[in-house]
């Protein structure tokens, strides 16, 4: 990723730019620039085991199904439109994981909004990656998003103020696991600090939420610490650890916001989720990443993990292809299920 001149203030824009590579300029005047970026990605994926097929693994239990399935997909492909007018930037990004479509004739699915935000000076307003999410700690994977089960992976509406390495935000409240969605009157509060040096980057974030559903009225607290550590020869290690009552913020449904205890009473659920990855460059264009993620919850007794290893190479600076082998495992109370996957991908960024 390119050198980050303003860590927290520009983390989102740089994260998007890294995915879209160098965008194409559509319009450029004295005070306005309009660009189009994104990529086309084609996946060939085979899943085999006793967990149901998914285009990419998240932190859920997809169901116990005797599975041996192969699919082609282009749904991860995306478009990003950016308009810069003097000191104001607006971004809209779409992919194709929306609703609809079938595999009989057309394989059509509707576009899905990912990001839509305005950035001015030290303020970011709109929908984008949560301030709690450490983009620098995400592994380079072919499975979309990597080990969701152990990482923060969430986009939502927010108002964020960033200055230097500090970021503070109020973000959209939502309680996963609640049957009562009428009491979410207080936004979630997030504070974060980023530090970057020649050795890499580290961040620490705190999350504060008010949960007032299902007879529960409590304040939930969670923390995230994450780092990307540069090694010799462009190699790197990336880690993140999430602890506390983070609910939907980490593990992608491993941990509920509210769950029932052994007596059938609703409580705020806590958990732990972590990822670790090592990326090794074999030469200037070819590299491999080994990654592992795990998420666990206390009340619902979830224990889910995802590991993978891949090989990627760049044919040109904008065209890459690769292969990935891995496994997703569910070891909840009384359950022991897993499916292995093999994926081939080609991606052209523009």
C-alpha cells in the first residue's frame, strides 16, 4: 500500500484506492476530477465437506450438508466512482453481491452498495468501513475478505473526525441477536489511534455501545489491537485481536450482541476473535500468504475457524491470478463440521 500521509484521516480512501489500483480519470477541470476505479474478478471455487457451499466464508454456521460443489462467480467485481471538487471528495462504490440472479440462464445479480460517503477536511460522513476496522491488518487472500471469522469486517453509516493519528466516530447502532429493534436510540461510539513507522503500522481501538433490548439495558465495551509488521524482502506479518462485547463488529456473526444464558435469560455476549497472517514474496511479482482466524463466544459456545494458503502472481501491474486452498471449521457445542475449498482467481484492476 502507498505511503499513508495522514493515517486516520485518509485510511478509508487509501484502502479503497489499493483495491481499485490506479483509477481512470473520466473528467478533469480546474476544480473537479471524476475518476472510475475498481476491478473485474473471476473465481472458480470448489467446496467439499460437511458444511454447505458458500461463495466466501463468514463466521456463521452455513448448515450441515454433504457438499461437493463447484461454481464460477464474478460477483466480487466492483466499480468505484470518486468525485473531487476542491476540498470535498465524494465516493460511491458498488459490487454485485446483491439480490436476484439464477444459474439456469442469465446468472444476473443486482448491484449492491458498499461505500457512499463525503470527505471534507478532517470529517468523513456516510457509509464506509467502520472506524473500529483495521484495514492494514487484513491478509491478502482470494477468498473474499479472508478469515472473516476472526477479524473486524463491517461497513456502516457514521460521522467521523480524524486528526493526526486519532479518529473518533459515532456509528449506526444495530444489535445482532435481538428480537427487539425499536430501542436503538444511542449511536455506537468508537475511538482509535494509529501509529506508523518504517517497521509497519499498529492501531488500538475502543468500542462503546448501549444495548437496550430483550430486557437488557447495559453498556457493552470492546477493544481491538492490530498491526502490520514489515520484514525483509517485502514480506510482512499481520495480526489483529478483538476482545470484549463486540457483537456484530468482529467475527461476522460468531458473537451475538445479546444471547440467552443457561437459565434462558438474555445477556450481553462477549467473545474473542483474532487473525494472523504471513505474506512471503518469492520474487518481485509472486507471493504467498498463509492465514488463520478464529472466533469464539461465551454464552452460545461458538468456536469457528478458517485457515488458508495461496499463491498469487502479477502478469502485469494490473492483472493478477492465483490459487488458494483452505478450510472452514465449525466446532460449536456438540458440533464438529468442516469443509475444504480450492479456489482459482483472476483479477484485472483499473
